[in-house]
């Protein structure tokens, strides 16, 4: 019971963005980071898994092909947090979350209980009646996370979810994702640029380079100096900080 990605090919026009990608299954209860330089294919893969881009090959969740799922079932089982959040002019935070859950068919009482719970967990309760148009980019990003978590999907796909967040909220985001994955035995796949966040919250790191898998495995095994030089053209390393946590240190550019 996991997410399987086998021989995936995604084209942009006639150009292959992902020319043929297979990965080891993503298991329930796991958080996986998808990293790589700009243009490596991270967002393309995330959107292909979500069923928003046509892909050749096989993407299946718990033995069922995602492409074969009905729209309603896909919405219940898979949730995407995109880089660019849609506008919802005129709605309050509460109205946005409630409408999304009622659309999934949840009874109103259960939907309201979930909203209260997740807003409290994410320290967002004071924003519940605020119009979305009055929120900062970071606040809107955390509200989108609350909406995603409240749906309680089997698979969570997050495309650079920390891009508008300050340090406090970046940590709150990754801790909320880890907690949810452990409590519900769900699967989370995050496209990230921040290697320290990946080291902090992820069980596994997949490195994409030119649409192909350059490395895949435990974070400390993947983030080697050789890999960083090959993929990012940088000199960098992972060391232990004074509290025993692994941290990424960027030294310098590697110039040809």
C-alpha cells in the first residue's frame, strides 16, 4: 500500500521534461523531499502525480491507477498545495475551508470540527473570520495548508510550500506535516529548495536533475559533496550542529 511511479514520461510540446522516471515506492507514514535545481522537473512531477498533467507510464496509489480515479475520488484521496495559490475574492478563511470540505461530501458538523481543530493546531484561529484578501502571502500559505490537512487525504503533494513563510512558520509547517503523516499514516511528497528543511523533516530525499533521478535515499546518504557539486554546481556539506542535528553548509560555487 504505497505510491508507485513507474516509467513516467511527461512532455512539454514535443520536449520531454521528464523523459522516463521510475522511483521506489513511497510508503505510508513517510515524508519525502523532492529536490533539485530550477527546471529539474519537480513541479512537473508533482502535477503529474496529482493528475493535472498528462503523463505516460504508471502512477498508482495503493494499487489503483490515479488516472483511472473519478474526479471526486481523486479530490478525496489526493491533495495538492501549489506554488501559486488561487484567489478567492470575498471569502473569509472559514468560508474557504468550510466550502472545500462540504464539496467533498463531509457532514457540516464534522467539517466544522475539522476546521476548528486544524486552525488551532496551526495557530490560525484568530484568522478564521478574516477576508482572504486582507491576509499576507505567508498567512494565505498557512491557510492553504490548513485546508489541505483538513481534507485528510491519503497523499499530500506540496510544491515549495515554504516559499512565502518566515522562519517561525516554516518550522510550524514542517512539524504539522510530520505530525499529520505519523497520526494518519498518510504519504507526503514536498518539492523543496531548502536543504535544511529537507534534512529536518524528511525520511527520504529524491534528487531530480534534467527530469531524471540523480539520487534517492536517506537524507544523509543522498546529500554528499559529490552529489551537490554534480547537481547544483556548488561546494557544500552536511555537518552536525551543537545540538546534534544535521545541517547543510554552503561553501562556494563550483565554476567550470
